[in-house]
């Protein structure tokens, strides 16, 4: 009876071994293949007859000296099974990923596997989708922050001039139009109206730029773009006898949207000319470098500078560090928006009465 039961068990084991979907192999103490099931033959792409008797290092030479090879030997010695979560096998024009379990069978080593190629592939696709969703969420957060900025502007920067204008109109109505008091009130009304119109115009410019962000890029020669910027500011440059030093030897070209790059450099040049130091000749130095395959541009001046502790405010909409010259505080906001939209970043270093340096990582 016991003999019959043993035969049935052996027959069942043989059926399971041969008909399993995943590869199973049996090795001796010398790590020679003793048996291999049909699934392993199909996966490895070899004839069973040519496989039996071969050493594991003949088939998988990369295992020599590895912890995994030593672990297989240790299983035979100790009888303690061990598992591997992800093993890579590359056959002809195909790649498999397995979960594997090594265990002792009498004096032999059994290795069972489970093909998880599709599972891992799906997992990797899921990770990519999650990363994409994270990026989309970050973009939405940034857009929402921009909407909040515009809401703030509408609620404060534009409401205040309108309130002032309303009050001034009330004063005009109450006053005698023929009196000498009427003229200064009208002048104030004109000033308030100008401020309001300028801010609305600035908002329109910002909205226009944001609405027309384009991925259309072309190879641009930095010296030619800078040349166009200098030409558009030539009157101020010549009048102030401005010194401009350039070094584009390390990085002469960049793939970028031409309108956006010119907008960045235009506002940087405009700021440098506007906030020059009254006690010395303005000097501007523009340098490009190639860092990790990306262009870095430094735009440095010796102007009046500002307190570095306030640097976190400088790229905000309508934020100005100095009020002694005319301006609206949108140039750096536009620069920051363009660079961020293209996946870059901009840093600023400044010292009062010594100058400012903008460093752009494209």
C-alpha cells in the first residue's frame, strides 16, 4: 500500500513538474543540471538533452562569484530555502523577469520560478503614469497660484486707483470748477488714471505671454540674440557709455523659443540700464557655460543692487525693489514665468550699491 502511494506521489510530482507554466530546474551539489521542465526549455530556448549535465555557470556565466550563486550552494548545505524577488533573464529578442525560490530536494537543489514580466511591466507603467500625474498636479498648483496672484492684483493694485479716482471725482463735483483748487485735483486724477492704465496694460502683456507659451524651438546663436537686444537698447547704451563684456566660448548655441529668449534678455538688459549706479559707469558681463549638457547664462551688472534678504520677493508680479525710477515690476515676473514654463530655474545674487547677478539654468 505504501509503495503504491509513493508511486502515485512520484507520478503526481512528475506531472506537476513537467506541466507547470513557469520554469523549474533541479541541480546537484556541483551545480550541474539534473532535470529541467518543459517551461524552462521553452523559456531558455535550448534542447533538454543539451542542457542536462551542464553546469549552471556554463549557461549563466555571469553568476560566478555572485551572492546568488553562493546562496544556492548554501541552500544545499543548510536546507534553508531562499527567495529572490526579481531576476532578469535575456534570451533571443526577449527579456523575462522572474520571482525565484531555491530549496533542497534530498541531496539536490530545486529552483522554482514565477514569470512576473507582465506584472513588473504594468507596475513600471503605473509608476510612469503616477509620475506624469504628479507633474500635472504640480503644473495645476502653479497655474492656481498664478490665478491667485492675478486675483490679488485685481483686488488690491487696481481697486486702490479706482477708489482714489472716485474720491477725486467727488471732490471735483463739490468744488467750484473755476477755483484754483480744481487744477491740482484734475492733475491727481490724471496721475491715478495713468497708474491704473499702466497696470492694466502690464497685465495684458503678462497674459499675452502666458497665453502664447510655445514649444516651438530652434537653434539660436547666443551672440546674435544678444546683438539684437543691444541694438534695441542702443540709445541708452551709447548715452550712458555702458561697457558690455561677453563670453560665449563655452556655449555658443541653444535650442529655445526665439521670442521667449529675446524677452528674457530684453528684460534683463532693461533692468540693468534702469538701475545703474549714479556714481560709476555701468558695466555688464554676460557669460554662458555648458553644465551637464544644459546651458547656464550669467547676467551680471555693477548697478545699485538690493538687499539679498529680499530676493525671494523679486520675481513677484508688480514687485519693485526701487521706486526712484519709473517701472511697473513685471519684467522679472515675465522672465521667471518663461524659464519655469520651460523647466529651467533662475537665481539671483545682489548686494546694495555693488550690483546684481542673475544666473539662469536653461
